[in-house]
C-alpha cells in the first residue's frame, strides 16, 4: 500500500504526518526543522513513501534539496494553492496543516513549484541586499530633506557627490540641525559606499553570467533586469511554451466567467513581484526614451497606448518582453528585432 507524507515547516520544529492510500493517518510527530532529523525520521518508518509534500517557504528549498539528495520523492507546493485548499478548515494549526498537505499528496491535487538552483538563489540574495541598501539610502535622503524643509531650508536638486555638501551648507548656522545632519550624513556615507560596492558586484556578475549577457542584447535590458529575470527563470526548459511565462509572473488579466457573466479584470499579479517590476521598468524605458533597435516593438506598444492608455501599453510590452527573453534563453540567440516583433 502506498503512503504519503506532509510536512508543515516551522523555524524550530516541523509537524509531520503520514497517511495511507485510504487517507487514514498512520503516524504523526514533531521533528526538528533540520534535513538530518527529517531524513532520519522518515527512514525509521520501515516503509517507502510515494510522495512527501512541503509548502514553499524560506526553509523549504533547503530541506527539499537535502531530502531529494537522500532519495526521497519530495514535492514543493505552491503557497497560494495550499492556502486556498485549507480555507475550509475550521481550526488552523501546524498539525492540521501537515495532515492537509499529506491528503493533498495522496489525492494528487497540488501544483509543484520549481526549486531554484544554488546559483540562482545566490544571485537573488545579492539583488535583494542591493535593493534593501538602495531603499534605506533613499529613506535617509528623504528624511534629511523633510527635516530641513520644516525650517524653510530647501535642498533642491543634488547628485550623490553634491548632496552632503549642500546639506552642510544649509545647516551651517543651526547648531541643533548641524548635529542631526552630521549623524544622518555619516549613515548616508556608509550606505552610499556599500551601495556602490553592490553596483560593482552586480555588473561583474552580469558580465560573467552567460544568460545575463545574452539577455542584455535586448534594448532597455540592463544588468539588474537581466540578472533578475535569469535567476527567476533558472531553468528555461521547465516552461513548455514561452507564452506561459507571462501568466507565471502575473502579467496576464484575471478572468471570471460564470453563466451570463464574463469579466476580464486587471493583471493577476501572482508570482515573482521583482521580475514583474523589472520587466515593467524595461518597458517604461523602451517607451519613453530613444532606445535603438526596438522600433517595431515600440510601435506595437504605442498602438496599444493610443487605444487603451500608456499604463496598459507598458504592461503589455512587459509581458511581450518576458516571452521574448525566455525564447532567447531557450534558443541561445541574441535579440532579433524582426523576430521579436513577429
């Protein structure tokens, strides 16, 4: 008889449950959220497991990779799908979640999630850290501008080099403001230095990454967009068609049809938000700036803009870019304007 298992992963201990083919609970327990502990617990059962399921999360990829390496049939489950499946449960607990995941594995009613490679995870970590430092740098600058504005001191337009000098010039005759400014400027200096380090690191990674170099042959696609997209796709072969990339990143409209009702809504915004943002920014640059080599794509998007507005045109172009970039990764060929327009 086949057996199926579910794991509800928590930081310290995970709830585990095993059911048989009829849905009866065979055993359940609490196990430390460590690969060695989970592998040992499942190995001590004395029977093979047809499938083990765990919900995608911060620890899940680490546990998944180790258990796969140990020879277990593990599946990562899409969080949104699992949440919808459990909405009918009157009691939400880790134990019940593990039971529910085990039943989903038994019934086969689950959507597997791709576990990214270590290289893709490392790239994503660098990009996330860079974005965090950039946002905190902007927060410090905006806070300084806001504080000085309350005293009638207007900073105006500055660059990274001239910002500190302009602030010191404005607070020269205010002792209390000078103390505040020096403290925040020291923080700003550290953040700016680290942000520049991240910028160099990202550009170096883009130059040494074959996929990123290929993607950067596309107009308006720079190192950030290329690395973000390449690390999110990871393995291009996991998509049977390039057209499926748009829905995967939430760039296609929602649809609700029932009886006489047929509504097409806004884009779904499911999937990786950072990829969606990067593609939208690339489409924005392509439409508002004189970028060479994309006249046909730009003309196509501008026709949509005249009909439906610029915002929808940018979303449509972002979806088309997602499809084009995936096709480039699959074929290994650089950007071709005529093929992209077709």
